[in-house]
C-alpha cells in the first residue's frame, strides 16, 4: 500500500471544495436574491451552508463511493480504515465533522500534520482511524 502524498490530498480537497461551492452559491443566490446583502458579506453568509454541504457530500461519497469523493477519484486516491474495511457513515461523520470541521479548522496544523507524518495522516485521519492511499 502506498500512502497518498500531501500534494495529491490537497489537490483533491481543492476540487471537492470547488464542487461544494457551486450549490452553496446557488442556494445563497436563491435565498438572498444576490451574493451580498447590506449587512453581511458572502463569506459570512456562506460559512454554515458550505460546512453542511461539504460535510454531507464527504460523508455520502466516502461511504457510498468506495472511499472516494470526486476529487479523490480524479487523483486516484481513496480513504480506507486502519483495518482496510470501507468507512461506515459513523466513522465518516467522525472524520469529516469532528476531525475536519472542528479540530483541524481550529488547529490548522491538523491538516499540515500530513506533511510530516510517515503515513501522511492528518489529525482527522488519526481521530477516525483512517488513512488515504493511492489506488
């Protein structure tokens, strides 16, 4: 097994972020009549909807699509558990919500840890007992 590099993981994350911003922008545009109101900026309005869309997308894709989001599939990498079995929705939710959403965002070093870890695991991988491999 070859662990996916930090660069591959980063590129997959960027692709997945872009894919999740499309429905976020559409939703905000429909609900607010535009991307900016007099009181709030797009960034302020988009944070919670994006987090919900991104978490839902990742949990669904990782559990129903062989451990791959669209970004991961394009880069030929996938998420598996430490014991090699597919992710359950509970483990995927733990990885995406608690690991990425709370711990890694608050302590951004959680993402950067994959640069120095021998298995390229970020904090959210360690929390959920997962790692990303080349397919």
